C-alpha cells in the first residue's frame, strides 16, 4: 500500500512516498517558493535529486505537479496506487489527543485552532484542501505535533497565571515536535531491547527549532516548548525561556510594538541573536574554531539550557534510562552533544568521545560505565505520519 506523508507550509510543501507496511521510502521531495516567482520543485529518488524551476502559483498546482511527476517518473503506474495521505498539522489543541481521519468536522476544528497557531494551521489546511481536490476519494489523516503531549498532567501544562486565561482562551502548555519525540522514544526502546512502557527517556530534538521531552512508559510527561514554540531552550533564532517583562521593557526602549518584539524573540534571537552571525549551527561551530567569543557564548548558552532541562526531567521522571539526541544538530553536531553531556557529570553520565563522533545513524554514544545510556537516533517524522495514516485507515 502506498502512502504519502505531507508537510505543507505557507510557501512550501514537503512530501515522502512510502510503501507500507514495509516502510520503504520510494521518493521524497519538496516544492519551495509557492506563490512566488521561480518556484523550485525537487524530488529525490535513489539518492539522486532532480530540480525544476517553474512558476507554481498555489498549493493546488504544486500538488498536481508532484502527482504528475510521480507518474512521469514511473514511481507509480497510476495515481490509484496512492491509498492514503497523511498530513502534518501543527496544532491540535486539546481537541486532538491522537491522529484522526480528516472529515469536514476535523477541518473546522483545525481552522478554529488557527487562533493558537496563526502561521501554521492555515497553511496545513491549504495543503489538505489541495490534496482533497487532486485525490478526492483517497482517505486523509491529520497527524498533530501537539497530540503526543496531551498526556501531560495539569501540574505540568498549567501556567501559574489567572486560571481564567486557561478556561477562556486555552492558555496552557501544548508542546510541539510530538511526532519526532514519539518516534525517537520507540527507537530508543528498540535499541535498548526493553519494552517502551518500562522506560524513562529524555529526548533532545535539536534542530533549527528545538525542544526536549520527558517520556515515561511511552507517554509524554513534560516538554520544553509551551503555549507556542518560543518557550524552552534557546534555538537557531528563538530565545527559549526569558523573563516576559523584557518584552514590554524593550518595546518601550525601542519604540516597537509588542508583536514586533515577540517577532525578534522568534526570528532574531537564539544562536543568531547572541552570535550576531548566523542561526546555522555549522556556521557557529566554524566561528567557535576561530575563537569568536559571541559564538562560543551562543553555543554554551544553549547547552546550559538543555542540561538544566535534562536535570529537571531527571528529577521529574524519578531517574532516567536514556538520553536521546535527534534532529539536524542532535544527529550531526558532536561538538554540541559534548558540550551538553559534559554538564551532566552529577548524573553519572559518561560520553564515549570516540563513539560521539558518529553522525546520522543509530548509535549508543555513552561509555559502558555510564549510569544513563546516551543514544543518537535520527528522527523520522514522515514514517510516523505514514504509520498513523495506515493505522487509522485500518481502524475505519
Ligand atoms: P528544522 O527541521 O527545525 O528546520 P533541522 O532539524 O534540519 O531543522 O536542523 C537544522 C540545523 O542542523 C542547522 O543548524 C544545521 O546547521 C544543523 N546541522 C545539519 N547538519 C549538520 C552538521 N553536519 N553539523 C552540524 N550541524 C548540522
């Protein structure tokens, strides 16, 4: 059975086609600059990428083009072979505790939740509509970034603010990256050859966006992102946790509106803000090699914030079997992993510096004597989307 996993953004659309249940990736690709001049369509098959520059005015055209290319390139003989579409949807609020088959009620609710994710949910909806038009008879499933964290208890997800903010407006911690955290915890159990429901793991998803998750018995008990993805640890361009009073102070000093200051916390902070150089970890590590003091501060600040969260989650979980590193930086940047783990001596954690040089493949990178295993696990959100799509289609 062929299932396509889709991640639609405001001007982009990523896709991966799988043969299920074998989980064999047939092809992946991305349409970028949708609605702008010179849109880019690229598709990767058997390690080879083909790129086309074409004008793609909207998501419907993007979907039609990618489906046409799947047939042109002989990846499918006909579109009838695609039996399911799985869509990543950022915000499921408290309404969606699991993935769900998409119908009009679901679309209405995802639209209503746009209030909580104004940049993401509308773009996700556009992607869903475009596939509905192109493949009207194929079942579609929504897989939410927030759903995995719906197992958190009130003591974790409530903020210590007037209670009515929650009841009136839904102000609480939701958390994101749930699909990745769940996938990595499942792989951790497989690597440790232990049942997931007997494990306590901390997953560090460190990419351009970054969050940590404390997972007990396969369930998210706490996570570092909050009401929005701005909270938690420092990221490529996001500040992570700060004193919220800074927002008004800077607004007054610089004569900027509150939304402009929040935008700077989202887009101009983190690695980029402290280093003044780049949001990209590779650029920063190059600068660190040259002895650039602000870049050193940027990577050390993030490592400190991550180590502090790990300490808090160790307490919260009542101990920990494994700490997992995933996403662009977590999978590739051995220097970042070292900075973090070197701060965890109090937990009896010992990194094997040799094994830590591994990249992009599942590896145990702690010493045999380490009290907590440290695992490098490449994430795979798309395969989780394909799995959930198949699971829900089979239940229906
Ligand atoms: P997102 O999906 O949140 O946009 P990714 O998970 O793709 O982000 O991570 C992007 C980050 O990963 C960038 O900072 C990039 O520099 C970093 N990264 C990717 N490959 C490497 C590498 N080989 N060494 C260091 N950092 C890397």
